[in-house]
């Protein structure tokens, strides 16, 4: 079994961090087997190196190695690319075509960005992993294949499973062994080493002297967050090599090539969880306020109707205590709206003229509120659509938990349930 250092030299991997060495050790150990491997890590960390190591150290090294970028193939053609198709299976299928799983029989297939696979393709892939069988598009003949599958993704698979974008059974089939590559910001000792290697390579490529960093520039390099990881560092080294006349790079020059935001790796307090009423934009907050006002208005309508139907205000207050508390707040606020407050002796009383009811003005008893005008509420600013959008977003944030979503929207769980049925969510 080759050593980690020998593997790094063979495949051009630069770095001495313990987390990187551990990932390479796992790749060396799992290579002689046929176990499926899932390589995880942020974009740009170099995940494509691990499948090559696994293939070259396995008994399949003399057979084909095919790398497939699942995110770059359109959803309508990915099944045909992976499993092949029969002549006439769809418009444009003028002849039978072999897919990657048929071509790579006996070898290794690297599925990059496997988290982008459509759900229908995930079902087909699961069948290949379980028993090595697949069907060409437009064919009913089952074919067998013997391939080693190594997959990679920068997607949080557990979140994708919760959102039903990735099958849980497929995830556990692919991640028999999980190899995680650390982001560049966690490999502090490797950052300057990698920059020097890239600068040397580009100096040789473009036939010019190698760029060097001053001590202050090195510190800037180490403190940068490197959201694009090794790929971003390589691009910075290439830009400096090509564009700078002075081959000694100062801190001021280096800052000009780094993004204006997040250019340090200093500790920061990051709010990782959203509050229950936290929304993504000011517009959504405005709509939330409008919905709250709409809810309060409906409550006031209900309370007013109760007062009109029942002459006993004490009974109304007792039966609608929670509603009054919701509208007027605490006890101090309720005192302002107390219906039993005595009227000052010097208060001016507005006299209302008597109205004599003629026989022809009399209305049936059930229409005693005929004078009330029925107002149709307009869907101002598309409130109907925005209410539906807010309910959907709230349910997504709380993974379908209606109680939490109702609390966030400021409505009762029963009201939320009624709206879910209304909108057929």
C-alpha cells in the first residue's frame, strides 16, 4: 500500500494538514474494495482528486474511468446519458446509444454534483447500486453492469433529504464510506504553500519571473476566508502572475485582487437561527403588518357584532375576554376601553332624534341589520397571493410544523389549518 506522501506526489496534491491527510488515507484504504464512496466538501476544494486515487489503486485501474458532472446535464437527457437509449425512444433518437454505465462496465464512474440529480434518475441509480441492473430509455430489456460508483457533492445532503430533493435510501447506498475534504480556511498551513506552487506553475507557463508575497501580504492571504477555496486561490495567483509588473506583491496590491467583502478570517458572531417572525425582506415584513391589521379588523368586527346582538356588555366582555386582550393588550390598555366607565357630569350628551317606524319600513326579524353595508375587501397589493406565499415560506422554514408556522404568522393553528385547506397546500 502506497504512503500518503507518495500518493500526493503522484496526483499533484499540495498540503500537509492533518484533515487532508486523513481524507487521503481513507481513499487509500477503501480503494481495493468495491464499496460506494461519497466525497463531500465545499465547491473548489478538489473533490475530483479522490475518485482518481480510488480508481488508480483499485483492481479496476485498467478499465475505464468516466467522470460525469450531473449538474451540467439537462434533466430531460440525463437518463439517456447515464443509461443509454433505444432508437426512436424520443424525438431525435435516430440510433441506439450506449450510456455511461454500459460503456464503463468493469470500471469506475465518478458522479460529480450527485445532489443535482432529478428524483426519477435517483430511482434508476438506486437500482444499479442494489443489483447492478438498468434499463435503457425506451427499452424493456434489463441489462447488467459492474461498475464502481464514487459520488461527490457540495450540497448538505441531510437538508436535501428533509426537503425531499434527495432520496434517503440512495444517500445511505452512496455514502457507505464518506470522505470529507476540508475547506481551505481550515488548512492555514497549506495556503501559502499552495500559492507558491501556483505562482511557480504560472511563471513557467507564461515564461516570466515568479511573483512573491511580502510578509504583510502573506498575513492578508492567511486571513482571507477563501469562499472559493483552492480554485479561488489558484485564480488569484494567475491574475497576479499575468497582470503585475512588479513581481513583489505587497499587502495593498493583494487587497485589490481580493473581494471587497469578507476578506478576513477574523472571528465574528454569526446569527445562525432565525427568530420566529424573521422574514427575508422588508416587503415581507410590510405584508406581515398588513395581515396583522387585517386580523385585528376582523376581530373588531366580531366584537362589534356581539355588542349589537347582546345588550349586556358585561356578558360580552366575559365571553370575549381573550379577544379583548388580543385587541387592547394588557389591563392598563383595557382600562382605556372599559365600557362601564362612568360618564362625567359635565359631559355633553349628543341627542339623537327619534325615528318613527312606518309600517312599510318594517323589515323581517332576521334582517334586523339590513342597514349595515356589506363591504367586499379588495386584495390590495395582491394580498391573497402574498398571504399564500408567506404561508408556504413559513411552512418550509418549520418543515411543515403548523404550530410553529402559525405562531410566526401571528394566527391560530386552526386558522392556519383552514387556510391550508383553502389554498390546497
